[in-house]
C-alpha cells in the first residue's frame, strides 16, 4: 500500500502554515506529519469516507439554491487540521476584543449622538446611504447597550504570515455548528494526536452562547428561542443544532405572536412569553409592520415589542452598518476615535471607490485587484481581477462609474495554505479563518474557529456555496 508522502509538497510560492520556505515543519505540526506519513493512502480514504457519512448521519448539510447538482450538500471536511499556536492565538484574541468593543461603541454612537459623524471621522453619506443603516433604530436603547452579541470575524494570513481582518460579520454569522461538529469528528479520527498536542476545547460554546443571550434579560431564568426562517434556509441545520445544544425552543415566525406589547410562543399548553430571541432572520424580514411588508418570515409587531424593552434580540437590528465594506476601511479610525489605541489586527489594504483618486486607481488597475460590493457577501458580486476576462473587467468598470459608493477594491491577497488531502495525498490549498466571538457580560473569543478551505486548485474562493470545504482548527495551549 502506498503511504502519504510529503516529499513532493510545494512550499515555495505561498505562505504555508505547516512548512517554512526551507521545508522545515513549523511548531505544532511535527507530530501531525509523523501521523500522516505512517498512514496509507487507502486508510486516509477510508477515514474520509467515514467522516462524510458522519456528517450526513446527523444532517450536517446546507442548501445551495443555484446549484444544479441538487440543493442538499455536506460541507466537505478535510481531515488535516489547521494548527494555531497559543502565542498566535493570544495576539488574535487581543485584536478581536479591541475591534468588537470599538465597533459596538460605534453602533451605539451612530444610532444616538453621531459624534463620529459630527467630528468628520467618517463621511456622513457613508452611514446615511448605507442600506444596513436602519432609521427605525435611531434613538433605540438596546439591552445592556450591546448591539453585536454573536460575531464571526473573517481573518486571512498574508504572504508574511501576518493575520489580517478580511471582514467583520456582525449580522447573522453562520458556520459555528460546523466548527463544533468538525471537532467531534477529528477527535474520534485522531484521538492520540489530539491528546498529545493539548488542543484547547470548544465544547462549551453552546453554554456560553446561552449565557450571552440570558445576559440580555433582567429575569433570572428568561425564556430563550432561536428564530429560523425555516427548513429551506441554507443554515437550517445550524439553527436546529444550536437550539438543541442550548436546550431552547426552535421557532419560525408563524410560531410567535405579539400581544399587549410582548412576544409569545404558541405551545400546546397555550401562549408562553418569550424574553430573548436569537434571530437568524435578516433585518428586512424581521417585522412586516416595520420593514418589508411582504415578509412572511418575521413576526408582525416584534420590533415595537423590542423598542419597548419587552423582548431582547440578538443580534440587534441595524448592526449591519458596521459590516459594510466601506465602513470596514474606517475601522482603524473607529478604534482610534473611541479607544485612543492603534489597531492590533490590521485590515487588508482597501480602496474606496467613493473617493475620486482611489476610484481612478481601481479603474486603472482593475485587472490586479479584487472588487467587492460594499453590501455583498458569500463571495458573490465580486471580481477577482487576475482571474477575470476583459469583458468582466469592463462590466465592473461600468458598475463602479455608475455607483462608485457601492464598491471597494483590495489587492489580490495571497491567502496562506494548509496541506489538504486530495485523492489521498497532501496538496496545498488556500484557507481563511472565522473565529467566533460572544459579547455578553464580557467579550469571549472561542479558542477554535472555522477554517474554510478552497478545495479547487489555485482558487482563492473559500465559500461553501462556491465549492469550498472546511477544516478543524486546533488552538494549542
């Protein structure tokens, strides 16, 4: 039987997280390499097959509406874990805590005094014209003054091995259920290596999430529910999984009603008041009386109940303005303004097409840049310049000229790579990192993350909806 062989693994072109440029194994990966090299390719394929079956057996699937191969798919789990040292993680924790704290102060400010706009740190039009800035939330006093309770910040590692923030996901970040189940699968697959490396646990996430939600209520034992759009939503597995793990109710909009300014859940015992809702429904669809009138997913009157303080929502409506990719460019200024500190986790260099000189630079160099819609997500609505055609570039140039404030551009980042098993042999594939942060009584960064991997050779797009997979992320003590 042929064994797994790292001798032909290429490390010259990109920052590789397992090997340095001389081919030496980086700290933390030595034991892992020995484990794989002692294994046959056939055994690895058997383990991969078992992993795929385990995912399907628990319904660990997601829906892709535009996929002509069928809407139900598993998120492929590669069995080579990503390893992050304790020292690297400590730096990342400090940077994430600083960032989330500042962004929360920013949200509280722009929905109240708007000092940051009056002091001209951020152009007023970027806020007022942002689709995610909800005028209905102006003057709204949210519980504990916390706007972003569950966060999934996307990080990348650049060509120098430095972690940088790619996106802030403050609205309804998904993927944490895959982080948790990936860990369970990897622990069963490589229990000896997991034990020897002393990997930090992530098993208390559901307990911490419940504590975070309960903190939003003044009641000793508040009734908590997870609000889902329903079984056809791409993240429905996660919604049901988290509700089950927290031992709370999973509800759809039709299961709730507002009466006398309070939110109630319909049960076989009659109406039961709900105090805290972890909502996985976008702002627009939350309440047809306040937002989209054609929404059948939300709960009529729920925003009024929320405004009166009779129910708590996580995450708070309107916090997507801090997610906007144009606002992202100002996060270093936001941190300096509210905290008087320099940013710890740096942004990726970003060009705002709303600025005339930067717009011209983007138009002149569009074949070398990644262009994104400021309110886009999921890898859609973007142009990867070096991999685009002249026709696609011209199309995006026109879009930028028509609506410059809706586009930003960034250099094409050489995402770091981690060995990934392709037909039983290791090949380098590009990855990003999504740590999960909970903001309750304190800001807690879960010591693990969802590593998303671009399974297509040479691809920089890691999104699950576009052919990406995942890895377990092992944070060491």
